[in-house]
């Protein structure tokens, strides 16, 4: 990385994570859920510029059969500067070292960014077998 960007292997703090999510328009999540989720990450990296986290990425899962790439977030004003690529490169290095032969590595790409992940060997699921998800909402 150049231009003063530093990639560090660590979780974002609660505040850093909330700020990143808010900047890219991702919805609110309960503070406790974020704290638990970040603590249970298998691997995390942050990109820092002048002591400010401007991007992050995480790997979650069971560490054996299933790995999921989560939260590839770069502040909008820094997108298009190869920061997301550096985050993914670090994540792919982690997966090369830790994912066993035959392990499933999944992700859910935001709309319009599938091509970014294709360069790392990810493929979209066929339309007759798409992935599914549910977001928990408590009233």
C-alpha cells in the first residue's frame, strides 16, 4: 500500500465499525450484536490512514468447513483507490493458510460489486439455486 495507508490485522473497534457501516449506508445493528460479532471473527484487517480506520474486512465461520467473507467496507471517499483489493488480498492469504481442502468460502456481495469478487475466483450462484438470508427483527 502506498500514500500512507497501513493495513493492520485487528478488529475494528465498535465505534470504527459503526462509522464505516453508516458511511456506506448499511443499516443499524444493536451494539451488543456488533460487540459479539467482532469478538468472534476468525480474522480481521483494518486499513488506517493518519490514525483513522478508513476500511476493514472480516472472515467469520466455524474455522473448519465454512468460512464467510464479511464487511468489506471502504469509506466512500477512499473507494476506487485499491484499498478494497488490499483488504481482499489479506483475507485471501488468510484463507489460503487456514481453509482446509474442500472448505466452503462464501460471501454476499453488495449490488453491483460481483465483478470485484470474481477476480478472486468467486462465482455467482445460479438463479435457480440462489442463496437465501433472513435479518432478525425484534419488535
